[in-house]
C-alpha cells in the first residue's frame, strides 16, 4: 500500500511544561480530505504545527510523504495556512507580496517568472480577491486577510494543503467561494488536512474526521453528520431548521 502523505504515530509534544499531545495517531492518505476537530485547547493547532515542523515532538514518529520528518526537506510540496491571530502584523505588504511568498519554496529569491505571476493571480481569483492585488494587506478586513493567506498557500500549488481553521471569521458567502477553491484543489489531486470547528460548506468534501480531546484521538472515522449530533459530547447545537442561511451547520464538536 502507498505510504500516507502524513503519518503521525504515538506523537507526544509539550508546550511550556504542559503535555499537549499525548500519543496522537493520524494518517492522511493521498487525495484524502481529513477534518481535525475538537474543543478549544484540545491540541488541534499543536498537532498541525507539529506536522509542519513548528512544534518539536517529544516522542513518537512523524513521516511526510514517506520520509522521516528529520530528513524531509521538500517543503514546496506543502502549503500551510496558520490559525489566524488577532495581532496585526504592522508590515505594510501588498496582497501580491504576501501571496507571492507562497511561491518562495519554488522560486527561491530569484526573479519571479511568468508562471509565478500567473499562479499568484490564479490563487487570488480562486479566493475571490484578485481585484485587491495591489492593496496593502492592512487595508483588508479580517475575513479578506484570511482569504489572502489561503491564496498564499494555494499559490505554491502544494500536493499537501494544511489549513488551521480557514473558515474562522469568513462570512458564509466567502466560505462558499473557499469551498469551491478547495474542491478544485482536491480535483487537481491535492491532499488536505483541515482544522475546523464546524464543517459548514466544506462538509461534502470531507472524507474522514479525526476528533481530539485533551491531546488524544477520540474518534477517527466518518465525519459527524449534522443530524445525530446530539450523540456527540459537548455539542453546541444550532437547530438545522433555524434559518440555515444565517448560520453554517454546526457539527456539535465545539464545546
Ligand atoms: N505557546 C504555548 N505555551 C504553552 N501552552 C500552550 C502554547 N500554545 C498552546 N498551548 C496550550 O496547548 C493546548 C492546546 O492548544 P492548541 O492551540 O493546540 O489547541 P486547539 O485545539 O488548536 O484550540 P483552538 O480551538 O482554541 O484553536 C492548550 O491547552 C493551550 O493552552
Ligand atoms: Mg487552534
């Protein structure tokens, strides 16, 4: 059988003196779309940051594309959208500069080629932000900024796309745009790991859900359905009949 694109086995990690991942097993296979779910503080961001090499493991094993993490160098194959922070960057970069940074692993610091410029434009079109390419990112709203960060990850045309709560602070119309962009990435053959609080418009794309609780995997299987969510612990339920246009469907996994 083909090697998983991401293989995390028995992963442990601590932040400060606190154990945050306590033996996480997570495998994502080529072409899969996996949602990583769980309550605030359950370790979702730490798990994806461990995968992209930003948090060291204290135990267990990590392989990317079948290569042990310590030997893995091919970061151009990976696109990463970190969880949004409220801190303003203060750096007056333009939208074009930020999205072009997503090509750096491919281009190095050499001159941008036509293919790079086209990839940047295409990524911005995918998230519906092409008309803002010359604007300073400081002139964007929170949700627009998030879409630019997604475009940055898409611009590198990664084989593996990892996004930490890409829909946070993004309105429903833009979520639909992003869902379409992601569908195109999947059609192109991308493998996707998404941290989510609610499946929303992404629900039809998701093959499998992994749920963390206190740094441990408590579910790995079919995504939880909008119906039957009362069965899940700590559900935060919005009734599906209560104006579906106003509120994305909640999975009940946000406690
Ligand atoms: N830099 C840090 N130093 C110490 N502890 C941290 C640090 N970052 C996160 N933690 C702790 O690690 C635990 C897991 O955090 P993590 O950010 O992975 O959770 P999460 O599942 O992504 O939560 P959220 O849904 O709020 O994004 C939390 O208890 C958090 O307080
Ligand atoms: Mg997080």
